[in-house]
C-alpha cells in the first residue's frame, strides 16, 4: 500500500477522514469559510482526475491531494482533520465564497478574473495545454495538425475552442461531459485527440489500464499556473505560500510528481518548479 509523505497508509488516512467527517456532521462551526474555527479543514479537490485528484471509494490520491495534505500540515491540521469535498470547475469560486470549502487544490488556474473573487497561494505547478493521441498515431504532432480531425474536450471548455480559433479552423469539436469520457472515446477510436492541461492528460496516460495506449504530443501551447484557492481576505493564504515554497525547497514537490505522474509527465523546466508569489489580499 502506497504511503504518503507522512508515513500514513492511504487507506488508513481515508478511513480517518471518513470518521472525522461523520463525527463532525451537523457541526456548523467546524466548516467556516475561512477554516480554523473548528477542528477540521474542508478542502476541495477533483474526484475524477487520475494522478491529480481522484476518489476511489473512501480513498483519495493524486498530486493535488499530496499538496493539500502538505499545506494543511503546515497550517496546523493533521490528516484526520482534513475533509475532502468534490470541487467542480464551475463551482469553485462559489464554494469558497459560501463556506463550502476552506481551501481548494484542484488544478485551479490563477487567472486575473478569479483573483478578483478569491485569494490564491502559489503557483505550485505551471501546466500548459497539450494534446493526447493514440500511441501509434504519427499524423498529429501539435495543434496545427488537427484540420479534419475529431477533437474532444469537456462541454463548455476553453481549450478546444482555442485550437479551432487559433490553430485549426477545420477541426471537428466533440464535447463530452468529462475528460474520462474523452479518453474512453480516444481509446476506441471514435475521436482522434483530447485536449486540456498537459498534467491532466498525463494523469490519464499513466493509468495502468491505458499503459502504452496514449502519448502526449507537441509542446504545451499555454501557461496554466495552478494555485491553492482561499476565500478573499483569508489569513491562511500567506502561510500557504510559505508552505508551498518549503514543499518545493525540501524535495517534496519532486517526490509528489514522481509518485503520482511518474515518467508520464515532465513539466516545462523553464517554468517549473515555479516561483511562489501568490495573490493574497
């Protein structure tokens, strides 16, 4: 059983999380929007991104999960005080503003528009838009080769439209409800490529059931700095910046990437490890 940085087996940690969630049920004080008013820290993560944020039963795994545990530890929360909740992309700002999450670690790009609504610690990783194709497909080497091809991304997502607008006007866009669906369609040959952040695509490529079936192609063609989101004015933002800097300096950042994404993902060395600066109020 894989152990995390703190030596706690993942299943044991997950069990502790479930017990913590049950014991705190109905306690309104324990889930304040700025955290720390009770005995738990509610953290929003993705539940469906292999290698980044993935829920399987009562277990949670991924690079974002390890980052969340590391930051929580530096903020004074043990693993059994961390409660994970699902953080859907379109709801992340609302979750922080309404107190549904104390912090969010969910491939959360630090955009200018979002900085107006919430605070960010980070970045802790700079990803970039890329393409995932079948391992034996040599016809696609980047976004310029997609005219006439079928390209999948999630419904309403920006990446696929960016390719159509800027690189390949004749690409055929296919909208799916999740990236898991896109990858399944790629596996059975229904579509030719999937596009989103390279870190997310690498996570799918690293899943054992897809071993050797897919590859990332071309250079990343955007910059997506991932940050840890907090409610506006949170007193945890600056301490989280310090925690992320320490995580990079002490080697944990490299270890978390290797543990979760392995050789499937090599972040852009000109941007990573990133310089933590944050966007705290």
